[in-house]
C-alpha cells in the first residue's frame, strides 16, 4: 500500500510501497507529480468531448446513447491513467497483485475499509435517520391501530415493489452513471493514481489530502457553461454555483483522500461516495450536501 504508517500522518516518514510492491523513496520530482496529475485531470475531461470535437462523430440521438459514449470515454481515460501512472511511479516489481496494491485494490482488511468509513460518514445523517425511523414506526402503529396487520399479502407487495424498483434502477443509464461508472472511474483517476504520485513526489500527507481534491474540483469546471445557460446568461450566478460546488468538492474530496491514505483501500472512498449518491445520505431525506459533488459527476 502506498500508505504512510498510521502513526506518521504528519508526513515525517516517506512511503515505501503499497502492499507487496516496492518503490524507491521519493524518486518522482514534485513538478513531475504535479504535471502528471494535471495531465490526467485534463485528459479525463477532454476525452469526454473527443467523439464530437476530434473524431467528428454525429451527435447522439438519445440520452442513453450519449451516456454510453461517455462511459466508454471515461473507461479509456481511466485505463490510460492507470497505465501511465504505473510507468511514472518508481516500481521495483511488476506483479499484478503488487500493481493493484498501488491503486488500493487488495483483499485484506476490506470489510474494515468499507464498513467503518461508511458508518463514520453516516453519523452526519444520524439525526434525520432517527426522524425517518420514528415516522416509520408511527405509521406502523397507526396502521395496526386501524385494524391493519402484517399479512403475507402486504409482505409480498412490498417485495414486488422492491424488485421492480431494483430492476428499474438497473436499467436506468443515469443510475449506472451515478452508482457505478462515475464513482469508479473518478476514484481510480483522482484518488488511486494521483495520491501515489503525489506521495512519491515528496509531498507531505496533509498536503496530498488537500491537493488531490483540488485537481478533482478543477475537473468540474466543465459545468460552468451549463450553469451559465441555466442561470439565463448570468456569469455571476453561474460562477457562484460552480464556486460553491468546487468548494464542497474540495472538502468532501479531502475526507475521501484521508480515508484512502489511512486505509490503503480504494473501497474506502468508494463506499462514502456511494453513501452520498444513493445510500443513507439520500434515503434519510436530511442533509444532501454530498449531492452537490457526488450527484453531479464530471460525466454529466
């Protein structure tokens, strides 16, 4: 794991490798690490517009086709970034398990990396979760007080509703964007690739925790034109909307970067991103700050 020892979060120790992969101590220059991260950021956004601007493909006829085209572009961008990052990093071993370990893809301690960050993030929504549970309990009591019961028919209807909702989500291209393609590709590029580069470039841990989400927030500048159109040509209002989005992206991204460095697992930031997009954060109906950045991915 390209992971500092948990006791060295002040950056006093340098990374010696993620998992079983060995790397040289700080053999990537700081400027080289920054240029590599900036290039990956530009490439991730630019490739989304390449089908029409570079390949001169005709505009898509439907939203589904448009998103599938962008899925392919984001996947290509992620694979290229992973490959180039592996070339830039000072690796000693080129074993598959070692390379995956660099990017935080490893099986050990995976449940801690998923459950603990998920629960920690969910604490922000504990109040509204409690309110929702109380309202649900009150509705059940009201149902039973009017002669209702928990019959087999009601349970069957609830199960059918759940299955139909699941099928509907699985066939929804927006759901694939929000819950699978966008979080996976964004975390691979802006977390799994950039954090090892910045750490090997000699940046201290807390500097990396801040720098990494800055690159991610700058990638959202492609939404400026869309906000400008939605705000009826008001540049001030569009800039305020984008600025607020970028600010929150830095805060939420710093938290995700901290979890990635602390655990050495890509599943840690992935779990909290999914939590913000469709998990407890959306279910409880309370705070929806996470939706500012996580529900408005770069792939839009």
